[in-house]
C-alpha cells in the first residue's frame, strides 16, 4: 500500500505537513473538522504538495524531513513541485 506525504496551505498562510494511505479520505476528515486540531483551527486550506512513498516508515521519515525545513524552504519545495503539477484544490 502506498503512502502519501502531503502539504496544506492553511487560511493563515501556514503550511501543514502530514501523511496518509488514503489522501482523499484524509482531506475529507480535515474538512469535516475531525482531522488535526491545527488544520481545524485554520480552515479553509489548499492542497499544495503530494509525494508518494512505498511504506508508512518511509512516509514518516520524509514527513519529518519536510517538517524540519523552514517556511522558505518548504515554499521552494512546493514551487519546484508545482512546475511539474498543478494543485488548485481548495477545501
């Protein structure tokens, strides 16, 4: 089962990073206010980044790497990603 590392840009312009093995279900959970408290307090959000990993442990490792980045470097990562793909999904 593949896992996804994802980033959300919240209403206050902060960036939330998480993982899921079912991204659509996780996004619905966030929208319904049953996801993380962080996102719940900063709705709506925009999906700005996704990256697949083959296992939960690899997804967690990548999530930690991304969370250690400062906001500027997270934005650079998103910018390089968005040159390849476009996420225009607001929730």
